[in-house]
C-alpha cells in the first residue's frame, strides 16, 4: 500500500505546490539521504574499527548508527511518507525518543518469548532455571548442595553407551 500512498501524495503535493517544486523536494530528500548514509557509514566503520582495535564494545552502541543508516535509506527512497520517517530517524532530537520506544518494544518482545519458552518447557515437563537460581556449570543441572534425587522435576535420564565406529 505504501507505493500507492506515496504516488497519491506526490500527485496531491504536485497539484498544491507545482510539479517542479515537488520534484525539487524529492531530489533534495534523496541528496540528503545519500549524505546521511555516507556520514553514518564512515562513522560506524570508524567506531567499529576503534572498538575492535581496543577490544571494547563501541561507545555509542549500535542502535544510533543503524537508525542513521535506516533513516538515510528512507530518505533516498522517493516519497514524502518515507522522507518523513527517514527524517524522524535522522534528526538528533527525535532519535532518543525512537531509541526509548525501540528498547521498550524489544524488552516486551523478549519477555513474551521467554514466557512462551517457559510454557513450552512446562508442557514438556522440564523447568527453566530463573535468573536468581544458582545452578551448576553453564547454568544447567542441579543447584550446588542440593540432593539431585529429591527434586520431583528432575527430568528423564536416558541410559546409553557410546562406542567408536570402526572404519
């Protein structure tokens, strides 16, 4: 539906301000998008190079360069709706709000995925250690100091013997 909305909006804006000004606005948003992409790309690569050489994570995180690049791509795509969305991602005073909204969305999504995973484990008769449980190596196994045989949700034990294959 987006291409149809974009074409309809271009026709409306062209009738309102004229075809030459509409084309000038679209071309200028494309030029702005290319400039943003070049600047964001060089900054992202420079920060990544610094982080790899120092062995530390990037200072500003990865979300800001990704938002700048996505905003630049949206500015390059011809249209007014994509240009407005691209500007929202590129402008420095709207990025913190978008970062906050994205972080909230990501937290909710991860929480839903954890809930679904927990439900699936319960259906299969297993338990998932929570963040406050202290388990053995790698976060799996019984808690240190507990009797493994007393736990009712211990899981199934499969007896097996492994033999090497002969050539």
